[in-house]
C-alpha cells in the first residue's frame, strides 16, 4: 500500500521548538504516523500539553525543558533520544527566529545572533545527531525549518532573512557531506497561523490583505507544514536530499510589507 510509505513506525525523532506552533504540529504528526518523539522547548507547561497529545496516539514523548539558544543544550538532545529510546532516526531543527528591525538599526551583533540561533543551533544538533543515527540505525533524515523570507526580500528582515537563507544553503551543503546515508532537507513555510502570526491574523483587514496577496488565497495551517515534514522524514521522501520545499501558498513576493518609510 502506498500509504505505508508515509509510516514512521517505531522510529524516533527529535523536534526542537516543539512546545507550540509548527514544532508541536510536527511532533504530533510524527506520533500519529508511529514515531516516538523527543520534544524540546523552554516552557514546560507547553511541552506537557504536547506530550499528552502524543501519548494519546499510543506513542511516547520525552519532554526536555531547555533554552535552545544554548548550543550545549541542543547537542544533549541527541544523547537523550538514544538513552531513552535506544535509537535516533529523525531530527527537525525547528527552533529559530529574529525580530524585524530596520536595516540601519541592525548591528553586526544582531546579524551574528540571528546566524547563531538559526544556523549554529541547527548545526550543533546535526553534529551531535549524525554519529548516533549511524550507530543506532545506519541512516537518518534531517529537516531544517527555514522561511519564505529566506528567498523573498522584504524590508526590516535583514537579520532574519539572511540567517534563514543561510540555513537553506546549509541544508544543501550538509546533504552533500552526509549522503548517501543521511538525508538533509528543509521546509520554507510562508505565513502560517501560529501564535507568531496572531497580531496580524487577528486584524481582519490585514489578514484579508495577506490572503489576497497569496496565490492560494489563504494562510497556512500548522498541519500544512507537519504533512510536508512527514513526507520528508518518511520512506515516501527517500529519494530527496538537499531540497527546500516551499510550503507557502505559491508566494512569489512577500504577502505582508512592514511599513517603513523610504530613506
């Protein structure tokens, strides 16, 4: 059956930033497909709620409360997965971000921080995870969550967009280094209805403008990203590596402009 190729039975995944939003949706989707998950974020209450949902599917969730800006804490996740479940098959580097800021107000330190959080953190987990994947299963799938802003220029996103563009190219480079046993792919979400978009989506006029500017005429749901992640992580995506899936409703330009004045 072709649907069997989308199963993750008895596999183990680490998902960062899994307390809510995209990370939570991905972790739950993996559990529904048969995987046990290590879920990490800063807020224990959020993680416990996600763990309850995972366990309701009949799978197990290991909750790890950690500041994922700390690369040592991220590195420890790979060992936690193997210690608890005896193997590691999948890594989802979901944690990341940077606040919008006008270009001339963006310092070199701001750029460095954005790069460290979005790319350095992902690399730290990849370095820790790959030896454990090879030792316990002989193969693996790594998924990096980038952003549509990593390819579509918009005002006030110099730090965030540059870091996400770097993560996309890191994905392609890592795929070459780690093939053929480890696949490395990325997802570039567009505007997805998570808490990060609440301030915009809660404004009826702004939401309508964003929807009109999106070819598919709607904003994304977390499940749109979770299903893409399941495809990449599962045998269904076994012939993909070094690719970035643009799950953004067809955007060819940003659907929200931050109203900064011209110089």
